[in-house]
């Protein structure tokens, strides 16, 4: 295997920051949030050559950033769950749920509180829906939060169902078959729904139509934990992955997420493209070597959850307070204000709300030691993604 794709200890260690985070995974998060911001902020060209070049991916297919978040979330949380089950023979769903809630809820509910006090939307259009995590079914004026509900539903299903699977000592092959079944079933459901007049928005938002993106990440995690050689072989097939990535991007650009093809097969293409990108970047040796390029993207990734939750509100408030511009404005100045406000407010939310909550979580529910048995491949703890775009 070429040196660039070898999972050597040196590559693994050099990929970690001083805080113990993985640089490569933060780069993936950073790419996902840049795509999401581009989709929401750069719907129109600004006329500035530099800004338009930087925001072009988000402008063209930024909606697929949420699928990159979904795949990464499924992969990382799948690794945590499957590793615990493989080493202990069980899975503590209640503990898992409590740790996830302390990760996700503080920033979300702080945002809802501020939105209720200072936001322009009436409470009835978003508050109870988002507070109860049913916004992707009940509807919400805070439309960007639909993806958070999909992740919450997935976590809940995992916490309830996987302990039963672990107690019955289900085999990895059975779990793989279940996950593949979810991939096929979600696609078939989308096709059936599209032919029966279900709207594109519902096909994009609702959990039973979109859970396949997260299941794809869990499937990658299953291969990583139980068949590590096959995982490394897949990760080493760089030309194949590059081909899938390139073909996927072309499809996302030309087909999009709307219409009979985009709202059905398009979402399958989105998670396959995201999985290819994740495999190409995971433990890639060039990422720590090119820190001048990857470190800024990873920095965005570290604050991606806070940025995602707050970005629409922060951008609209900044435009109103600083310039009195239309929030839909796409001029170069407006876009710079939007991106700047989203990042600044997202960082503040992370520092002031998320990090204290995580410190509390680690005191109340400290992460368990994961010591691999002699015959098992070494597994390193990795920080789960916070939420979707």
C-alpha cells in the first residue's frame, strides 16, 4: 500500500491536534459547514471574482453538506457504539443518550431562547416543533434545523434498538444486512413517495426518507471495527474513490435535489459522494503535512455545530444592524458580513455554551476507557460530529 494511504502510527499521531482532536475529521466537518453556508448565503453570484470562486461549491451543491454531516455522524457514532459492544458485549443506551443530549441540547435551546426573545418569527411557527424535535414533520420557520431532527431520531432509535441487538448477540453480518436494507428501503420509499405526489421538501426533510445517509456512515463504521483489513483496502482504492467523488459532484451539480431524480436517487448519490470524500480524507498523510491549507478548514470544523445552529439568525441580524441591507442580498459586502457574523456567533456559542456543557458532561458521565483486547485492532476515540447542515 502506498505511503500516503498507510494507517501508520506516525500518520495517526501527526493528525491529532494539541487538544486531542483529529485534524482530518475536523477538515471534513469544515468542508460540510462551508458547503452549508455557501448554499444559504451564496444563492446568487456576488460579482466579485474571488468571493464567487470561494463560494462556488456551496452555490452549486452546498445542500449536500448535510449528507456529509450525516455520513460523518453515522461513522463516528457507529464506531463508538460498535466498539463498546465488541469489547463489553453490551451497549448502554441510556448513558449514550445522556451524553448526546448534553452535547446537542445546550446550544440548540440557547438559540431557541434567543430566537424567542429577539427573532422576527412568531413562536408558534418554530418553538414547540424544534423543542420537541419534530420540526421535520410538523414544519418550522427555522427551516435549516430540519436535519437536526433527523439526527435526533436516529440517536433515539439507536439508543432503544441497539441494546436489544447487543443482548441477543447479533452478528456483524446481520447488522450489515440490516444497514444495507435501510439503504435500499429509504430509496424505495422516496421513489414510491415521489410517484404518489409527495413534495420535494418532505422527501428531503423527513427521517424515514433520509436516514439512509446516516446508515451509510454506520455501515462504514461496521466495516472499520469488524473488518479493518477490508476497510483499509477500500480506503486504499483512491482512484476508485476519486472517480466516485468526481462523478457524484457532477451529478449533484446537474441534477440537484429537486424533481423526480434529484429527490430520490439524488440523495443516494449525495451520501455515496460524502462517503467517498470521508474515505479519501480519513487518516490521509497529506492533511497534517499541509496544515497551512487544512488547519483553517479544521478550525471551522471545530465550531461547525454552533455555526450551523446560529448562522441564519446571525447573518440576518448583522445585515440589519450593520448596514440595513436585505438579508437576501448577495453582494460581495453582504456575503462577507453574513459569513463573518455566522462564524463569530458560532464560535461564541461554542465557547460560552457548548464547551461548558461538555465539561459538565465529562464530570457527570466521563468517557469510558477503551482498552482493546490483544487480538482486536487498535481503536482510537474520535469526537462525534455535532449535527447536520
